[in-house]
C-alpha cells in the first residue's frame, strides 16, 4: 500500500468572511480563539492543520469539474454524449450559481468557495506553525514551506480563472460585504513572494526530495517556473512592479533560469518508455521518476481518506453542505480520482455488433463472479475476462479527442512513443474468445479499431475490406461509421446519429446512437488503471495520484522562454531534447527548422494533453479564441475574447454591497457576463 500524507478533514481554523456567498456560509464549528490556540499548539494538531492544506487540491485535480475548467473548451477535446458541462465547453457560460446541479454545471460557485476555504486554511497554518513549541525548527521550516507553497498554488489557480480577485493574507475572522478585487499583477507578486518564502523555508529544512506526497524545494522551484511563464505571457515580460525582487526584470529570462535549474538539479528523470510514466506501477507521485509535484490519493478507496472537506457553508439546521458531485465524484462516504472515467467511450455496451450489450465479447467486470466470465459462443468455453477488461474502465463518454489532437498524435506515430502510449485506438479481446462474435465470425484479437484515416480514401477502403467479418472499424472521417462529421478540422464534430443500415454489411448492427463519434471514439490511455486490482475491478474511482508538474514541462517552459530570450532555433533545440527522450528505439523524432509559439503549443498538446493545463495555456498566450475557432466546432460559434476569464459566480455578486458596473471600481463582474 502506498505511503501517503494523512489528510485530517478539519473545517479550517477561522471564518472565511469576505468571500462568503451568503450569511449562513459562516455558521460552522471552526476552531477559533482559545480552541484553535490549544489544538494547534500540539504536535498532532499542527500536523493535521498542515495536512488539511493539501486536501482541497483533490477537489480540482482528478475530478470531473476541474478537468472541464482546465482542459475542455479548447482545441484538444470535444464533449461526448454524457458530458456534464456542455454549457461550459461550448461557451454558453453564465454567472448563474447552480450549486449542486450535476447535469450541466461548471461548478464555478463551488470552486470560488473551495479555493478561498483552502487559502484560509493555509493562512491559519502560517499563523499557528510559528507559535507551535511541540515541533522542532526543521519541522517548523518544512511546514512553513508547505503552507506558503500551497497558498501560492491555490491563488495561482484563482487568478488564472477569474483575473483580479480578493486576496486574503491573514485568517479571516469577520464578515466583509465590500471586498476588493486585487489587480492581477499584485496577485502574481504575492504568489512569487510566497514561492520564494517556500523555497527558502524548504532549503532551511533540507527538504529537497519527495516524501509522502508533500511539496518540497524542487516542487516550489518548478511551480515558480510555471508562474513566471504565465505572468510573462499573460501580463507581459516585465509586468511585475509591486514585488521589488521582480520589478522591471524579464520574466521569461527568470522562468527559463528556474526551469533549467530544475532540469539540472532536481530528483526528476525521464523514463525510457513513455508508457511507464502512466503505469499504475508508477502512479505514486513520490515514486514516479518524472513527477515534480502531485496530488495524492490513497489506495484505500472504501473510506473517507480521499474525500475533500465539507463546505464551510451550512444548511438551516447547521449541518455542513456538500460540494457538488462533479467535484467529489462519490460524495463523502468514500473518495478517489475520477480521471479513469473521463476519456472512455461505449466499448462494452454500445452497438449490438458484438452481441447483446456486447456480451459475446465484452462485459464490464465487477466484483461478482458472474460478470468476470464470458462463454465463447462457438467453443462453449467459459473464459475469465476480468483482468483483461477491467483496465478499459467504464464508458462514461465525457470527453473525446478532437480531430486536431488525433491528427497531431498520428503525425509522428512512426517515430514517437507518445502516440501509442496516449491514444486508446483499439480494444482487444480476452484470449479464448476468438470467433465468439457472431457478426464478426473471423474475430481473432481485435474487436474495435479506430483508424486515423479517411474511410473513403483508397487506404481506408483497403483497411475496411480487411476488417470485414473480423472487427468493427471506425475511421476518423468517412467510411461506414465515422467518428467525425467532416474532413475540415474547423467544421468537424463528433457524429451523433445511428446507422440504420450498414453500408458494409447491409444489416442494422450499427442502428444505435451509441455508434456515433460522441459515444464511440478513441480514448486517452494516460489515466486508466492499466494494472488489474482484483479488489476494485472496473471501479468508478481510482487511487492514481494526479501528477501536477512533470519534468518535461520544464523543457517546454524553457523552449517557450527561448522564443523570447534567444531564438526559434534555440527553442527548437530544447524541444528536440524532449522529443529525443520520447523517440521510439532507433528512430529520429526530431523536428527541423525554427520553433514558433505554435510549435511549442503543439508539443505541449502531445506531451501534456489531459493533464489540466490546456485551457490555461491557450488563455495566457491569447490564442484561445483562434484555436477554438480553428479546431473545435462545438465552441467556435460562441467563443469570444471575454471568455479568457470566467464569470464571478452570481452567488458572490449577490452577497456584496459594493457591486459595480465599471471594471476596476468596487466589485465588478468580468466583462461579457453582465
């Protein structure tokens, strides 16, 4: 079992005050005054407070709503059939606070509340750790480093989501109905100050390596590199003015220096095989070679250890309210990561071509023995399938790759490991079920194949001819049952219609909406539980840690900085260093010419797709609108420049007394959402 940081679900140590969405938000049993002084003066009390600082990160990383806000509505993914955030991803977004709605909810109101609760707990840790005499100086320095790191971490997310925000540097002890939105430059200045304090504290503590899923010296320097890049690309290369340590300095140059330091000096190293980055054998952030920082999940998926804290807000009876199910996934009786569900289509319960509900070939293997076997329709053999099929996860059809992403991955399939390690383009059968599909009597190993060709091309027609009676084949475009509706990447949408009569077979095997690209599509492998765990077959949550910062990002940060500090040729040399690490054995995976920003964004797409960064990358580089219009027809008609910021939740706007219709005065709603 993984050794993990134990999370104590404390309510927090003070009132959230100025960020409450309504009065009863404050009616809770926080530890305040003498109670807090006593609790946090003990060794276990202060350990619990610092540990609680981490717990809120599980509400964003590895959760459906956080994924939607950080990765979707971009050029890389479409929403699928049963997506729960279609208004968000198609840019029909409004400030309306939907609270616990789980059918179509961006959850911005809950995240506003959650991030402020998180920063308040960090502020309490920064208050009480220096006062605690039960811990030694080394531990005190480590805890201070962690609290500074995490406060910076949470505010970094908030300023990139909403722009100017209220900033609390102390525990909040009273209600404020007239909060002020701090300019982004000042927020970034504070974040950088916190990271410098974290780095110094970790250095004092000698806390330089990963342990138990905690932040550390190199995690702080890696996050600092990311923060500097974001500030440079979004605000301007010399934009910082209120932090004297950075005033007038070139942020690209500083980000490049930090990234290089992490590359040269940290504990991180590359795997020879890109598959190993994502193997469940290496999912533990503390043990993963490439991970610089991550959000941990315990291997105990039956208890509350992986749950996030309840909301500060209470109901009329004084009971704490729950965060939305898109944030908790399984409520508060048990918890885990939901990432294994997000990029999976209908593989076992789609069209009837593989048997009723797929059961001639496929079944969702659960804990009951009857679901772990299939009887071969020809030989009568009872075949054990649980270990083979459990890694395919459950077909939740939340998100599918865009045509643009699929094409990027296909472009270098012959030379680059990442294509086959990222794209789940074939579902193979359990040994012993050969010939068991009545409508594919020649089935041997493959049951479903997603082919990156146009099915109407000569090459596609040849592959269709070979596949006939062997397996289902779905082409990127064209053919009998295409995934996308058009060969024009700017117009392509996931297909949605049933196919009443197959062009290839002349029967109704594809006569279901599930065969459309919105339900049947190539998945993303990265987050699947590829190692079978008999305790949790085909489970609805995972113990996979969310790796937030990896070593390759440092190369990509460096390359982007070099576009501004050196040259496109220098940037391409750095990109090629990464691509050489990802090359297939004996293959040249390098690119020619001088790199541009588009080169960097393409490389980030291939390396980091699905890792909760893409929306922020396009936003900070101000390429979001152009990329959505060029590569995502689900959002292209609606996306506008004001979508570079998300709306302030209406619940917050309703709670204040200094609302303003003028940007920069009082408390205003972000432009475009009034």
